[in-house]
C-alpha cells in the first residue's frame, strides 16, 4: 500500500512525520546495537530497516535498493545496476578506516554525502542518509548522545548549508578529488549545538 501525495497531501505529510518518529525510535535501537557490536553492525540490513521505517505507506519499495533510474535535481545518481557495488564500497571504506580516521564527524560526513550521491533507494534517501550519519556520529563518540534535537532534525530545519556542503563534495568528486571537509565542519557545528541543548 502506498499513499499518493498529490491525492492526499495532508494525510501524506502526517504519515511522513509519523514515519520519521518511528525511524528515530528504530535508529536509537540500531545505535544501541552498534555500541554493543561495534562498527561491523553498520551494514545494508541496518540501512534497509531505516529506509523502510522512513517510507512505510508512502513507497511500496521501501527497504530495498532501487532497481530503476532516479533523478535528483541536477544530480543523476549512478545506474541502478551499480548501486550494490557502490554501497559495498561505502561500507568497506567505513569499516576499513574506522580506526584510522580520527575526526569525530569525518566518516559521518562521508556517509551522509555518499548515500545522497548514490541515492540507493526509490524514496527516503535523505532521511536514511541523515539517520546513518547520526548512527556513525554516536558510534564514534561511543554513546547515544544527549540533546533535545538531534543532528538529523537540525539538518532538516536549515537545509541550505547542507545542500551547499553536499554540492562542494560533489564538485570535488567530479574533479577527481575526495573532499567532504565542508560537510564535516557543518556537522561539527550541528553536533556542538545539539550537545549544548542537552
């Protein structure tokens, strides 16, 4: 079952907000598991579950990688046949660099950017990317972090710097470089605000 936004905009918005609350509850459980099991718990099954929670009753194909093309503004994500390979590379980079990259939000910035770049799902990619980013932040800190408003919520409230930082990472990648420093700095600021608001 999937509700069409154009036919039922008010109900669609309400379901989307309820899904987001359910996704945050699930995210808390995922973080708790990750804190016990370590970074290897960060896998496609975790992301599939987070995506499914975000798009229930909105998209019938939630919780699985897309099997068709998708377009996002001026960005054309990779061909759907390449999604699994790109996602395997994402998990591999995070797992292999967990002990090497020290920055508190650097790997989280990478995950946030790369998930948005790949756009592995039909719907709910941004919500899933923001949840995965926060998962990485909490695991990096070794705790479920306090704060009345968590980083994903703060991103939703002011998306312009978020989009600008994603574009900077896209531009660097297009030029043959890897650079998520602007996104990293942006996340650090949001995290500081969250912890001050605890």
